[in-house]
């Protein structure tokens, strides 16, 4: 029986978690077993990466742990870790080298890794296996506000035109354009017309497309199933591509995949990122990624409706505050415009 894309990703994540657990203290297995019923495999894999980095720091930078075997550390060792040790760890994360590879973390990365430690320590404290949660006493790194990069309406139109024509591509790129044009149009217009995450898009199977209802069945971040609706423009591009897709004979295990790569396998996230970058570079100087296309859709939807709850629901945000954080600046722009709408005296 062939596995779905999401089942395959879950298996890869589980294999990676098991591999990383070998670098962690044996007591860490309790934590990961408890997380199985609460967290998606992708989140648990990120936990494993973050914790392996933390214990690597302790082993390589903290004299107390230098001569100790990480695997055999008792859970009580967590009570010996102080808030100042966590602060040193956050400083270490700014720049370090592991296995010959350079790693750099900005505030966002540090905040995530601190949250992982907080969850890890809190689990053992809740189970009364340790007394203190040192990470909970450390201030979360302040994340700087960033402007949302998105495409303007004229840039969106130009992007689609450029994919259709292929005129602004290099000679080498043009050699692949004729074969991939319908697929690439369907991918980009679907991203722009639905706000899907790139992982949700590459996970689509042929049977997930329902033209009768104008909808897509997607597996959201966290593994929940959802229905996303598309408009006439996306429908046209998907129908055109579907005619071509029927002629493709995919490799075994990829028969159900909607979007197929040059190798006749399910297209990867990296391949979608590359094709978006390729076409966007012919349109704008902005650094456009699939996530920026998602932001473009969210922005347009919010401008048209002013309904932050609708935007959150359509984008698949579990918490509306996530949506509000991204589009708060637009709300301020609208409020600023309101100041010039009402005139107190006739001019």
C-alpha cells in the first residue's frame, strides 16, 4: 500500500527523531513519548534538533559537563542548570560551529529554542522529577518587527504574464519552460489564489481537487484536515494543468501526487521555492518566496474584507493573534487614512 505524502513525511520525521535521541540523555525519551499525543511529528523533530544543540553546548562549553557522558546523565541534572547557564546558551547560539558547519541564530531562532527548553523542563517539573524550571526565569529575546514583504496587484499580474510568456527567462530556462509552463502557472496561481503554505501545496493529491465545489482538501500544519476554496483564475490554471497531468506517468509511489517534478516524482518544497524565485526575479526586485505569495493573498483578502477572523480561518491560523500580528500594520494604515476622510469645514 502506497503512503500519502504526509505519511511519508511523518515517517521521515520519526526516523530523524530516533536518530537525534541517541545524542540526548536517556531520560529525554520520557518527554518525547509524552509529546506523541500532543504534537505533530514536525514539531517533535524540531524539539529534538533544539535539545541536541542545547546538550552539545553543555558538553562543549560548560566545564561542569565537559567530562560527563550525555547519554547517562540523570534527570536530576536539570536542577543543577541555572538561569545564567540558559543565558550563556542563548549567547552561544548567536554563532557557533558544529561538525564543521557554521550556525547562526537571530532573535526568532533563539526564542524558539528557549521555548523548547521551557517545555522540556516544564514536563519534568510537572512530573515532579525536578524542582526548578530554569528556562522559565530567562527573558525571551525581543523579536524585531519586520515589514511584511508582499507583491502589489500590478506585480502579481506581471508575474502571471511572465510565466505565461517565458520571454524574460534565460535561454537555459526557456528550454524547460514549454514543458513546465502549465504546471508552474497552476502552482503559482494556486498559491496566490488560496494562500496555501508550500508544504500544503506539495502534499496535494489528484483526488484532493474538487472542481464541482471549487475546493482543495489540504492537510494543515499540525496534521488537521481542512477545505480551501479557489476562484475562477485558479480553477482555469488547475484544469489546464490537469489535462497535462493525465499524460504523465509518475514513478512508483508518486501516482497520486498532483504536482509532478522533472523526475516524475512528487514535486518538492525546494523545487517550488526555486521556481517561484525564478519567475519572481523577472518581475520585481523584492525577494519573493512561496510564503510571500501567501502574505500577498492574506493582504489582499484583508484589504477587501477587513475581517481578520476570516483571514485567520482561510490561512489556517489556529490563533487569530498570529494573523493580527502579521496584518496589524495594515490596520494602522487604514486608521491613518480615516483621519483624512472626515472634513470639519467645507473647503
